[in-house]
């Protein structure tokens, strides 16, 4: 009798609510065609899990906004894929848009509408909007509800941007330089708001030029350079590739800089040597690798060195 | 029997809600601009003054007044207003931001066109008693007259979107609007063109509007100055000009779909 080997059962697909909020795979985006073609995004891989904040960093022209526009569904990728909650932002547009909020790099409002009128209009375009008054209070603009948008300060406009993005109770919030133009106090208030969203289990992808903002908020950091992500991980993982530095001036006036992967051992050995030889180390300065030093090193590195 | 599923119904009502919300905001912005408002309501009705200079019931004066009113109504509240709103909202990045949400492109464009189209319809409806009060003859087919205003308004709204697609900014709209303005005005002077030229001019949207207004209100066929059309025959006479407008609208939709830009050129 012929027997057939039992077909191994396929592992069940993960429940929909366990899908990452965002998965980007081998994403490419080109502008123009033929000889004039320019590839702004050159194979980006990125994942944003639910309940986390990921900061996408990079110098101007690194490809952050080009990447964000594809993720937001405003442009189609030249190659690769984007999945938001397992869905394609272009073919599953309606479902994706219901669950995502976007703050673009620059505000886009009609100056002659008031803050309230803008949000009422915006709420009419959302399937299940939060009450406008609640959103106004969230971004601290309730006292400006009757003010025309053209009279708002840059920071207030930015908060109105955020208010529009929050109307749909987004499970994934995409913020392109959300605190540019905000004063320090407003910036901290926005940070608290973003942390609150994460605490509620929502995911946030943000780009920023403020490294302090990334350090304050992000669970993971991705650094883009020349269209690629050249470092990705927690802050500790990202800076781990960067050496710590010890700098001092010897008695003969010479400045010496040491780079080390083990700052404590190097510093202990240096101080022991100085004590044994009775050498005074002027302006002694020991620094662990920081996000800033890592970012600057990556931004200044020739493109070929980062592949 | 066809049935509409609850999902389709709710998607339709959501689309309606989004379009209405955006239209309300665009109408509010239009109403807040007093100069725009004057251009939209007053300018199209000014040609009615032609009726003051002719005898009561004079077909020539009525023809001039009514066609000018309808052409102005589709040029100012519709064409120029929709063009300028679209370009301004694009420059302000409003279009780009709204497109990040649930709103679909067609809803966004509809919301930009509707305030102007509604104003043109109001002007068209107000023109009827106003023209009668100023001595115009009774319209032969008022329903066709209103239909003509509606189709013309929709056609010029579509032409406004196509013009917006290649207009760099709001200032440039003063120049880029010229081709469509010429297409609208050529119908008014086409009567004096030689036959061979007039045959081509009849294919412009402006000439189609002129034919529709003259036949629907005054019962005039072609360039004739003797009213010969009755209610029934005005529908038959409207076939070609309505087709001309529909063809321009279809061309405008095709060109807009190919070339629409939603954010300023970088």
C-alpha cells in the first residue's frame, strides 16, 4: 500500500495584532529617468514595533524625507516593499490611512481659517475622530481655538500639525521633524505627548535634526547617509561602534588624543602611568562615545567606507 | 436585482462626509475674500445691463446679455476661482497634507470645485428673473438653460484643474489662465467669423455655451436671429454643443489625471 508522508502543518500566521507597526524592506526610490536619474533611497530596511519610538536621523539630503513619503503612501517605491500593520500603504490605502497619523516636514494650512475651523474640517475627513476640543487640549492650543492660522507662531502651527495627526487616534504616528521651530518648553510638552502615545501601545517613527530629541525619546535609532541606513539599533548599540576618547596636554604642551573601546581600563592605566612617572596631565578630558560623535563620524565618512 | 452592501454604503457616506467637510472650508475661505466674492457674484451679472439699452423683448440684446452672463459665470466663480484656489492650496502645502489622510484625490478636487460651481448655478438661476425683469423675452426652455450652466461650470472646473497642473504659482495663474479664457470668449465673436473659421470655432467650449444659451432661452438656431425653435426642438439643437462641452471635460479629466501636481515644484 502506498502511503503518503503527512504534510507538516504550516505554522500559523502571527495574529494581526502582533505584526510590527511598520516593516520596510529593501526600499529604493529614484527621481528622474535615464542619465538624469537620481536614487535618493538605496535599499532601506527598517522595522518599527508597536509601543516603540524609532528615530530616523541623517544629514540634509540623506534620504529621510524621501523614505518617509513612501512610507506615508504619498509616493510609490521604485523597488522594495513597505508594510504598515502588514498592509500595503498604496493598495490598502483606506485601512492604512485610518490607522496612521502624519506630520509633514512643513506645515500646510490655509491661513484664513481659524484653528477650530481647521480642525473641524480635518475631523470631517477622519472615520472616527477624537473630539476636537480634546485634541486642542492635548496640544495646548485650546486658548487659540478662535485664532486664524496666519496669526499663529511657528511653534503653534507645528502643534496644530500634530493635532491634525492625532485626530484619527493613530496607532502609527509618522513625524517628520515635529519639533522644528518649537521653544524648549513646547518641545518638552510635545515629547511628553509622544511618550504618552508610546505608553498607550502606539508606534512612532520620527525624523529629527535634534540628537537630544532622539536620545530623549527613541527606543531605537537608525542613521541614514547617502540613501542608506548605515547604523541601526538602541543608542548603546549605535554608539558601540564608535571609540571613546581621552584627551590631555602633556607638560611640554603637546595635546594627545587616545581612542579606546574600553574607556575605564585605558583611563586607569593612563592615570597609573602618570602617577608613577610624576607627570601632570593638563586639561584631562575623558568622553564615552556619544550619539553626536557617532552621527558626525558617519555623516563625514566617505560613502564607500560605510557599505 | 442589485444590492448595496453596508460596507459600500458606509464608504459612500464617508466619502460624502469628507467632501462636504472640505467643501465647507473652501466655501468659507471663498466667502472671506470680499474681492473674490464680488468677482464671483457681481461681475457675471453686470452684462445684464445690456438689456437696459435694447427694446423690451429685443432678441439681440437678450442674446448678448445672457451669453455674456453665463460665460462670465463659468470664467470667474468657476474657472479662475478654482484655478487660484488649487494653486494657492498647493503652494500652502494644504493639498499635500490632506492627501496624507483618508481623503481621496477625487474628493479633494470636488471640494475645490463645488463652491465655484454652486455660485455659477446661483448666478444662472438669479439671471432668469433678473433678465425677465429687465425686459428679456420668456425663456423657451429654462430647464435646458440651467442644465447648460451646470455642464459649462463642470467643464470649466475641470479645465481649471488642468491649468493648475502646469501653473507654477498663484501669480503665474494670471498668464496661464489666458488660453482657456480665449476658448471661452471666442464663442461670443465667432458669429462674425467666415464660415470655414466659424466651423472650427464652434468646437470651442465658449461657442458651445453661446449656442446652448441662444437655443434654450431665445429659441435661436445657429447664427439665426429669428426664433424658430420650440421647447421640444431646443433639446435636439442642444445635442452638439453639449457633446462639445462633454468632449472638453473628458479631455480636461484625461490631461489632469496625467499631469496634476499636489505640491509646489522644488
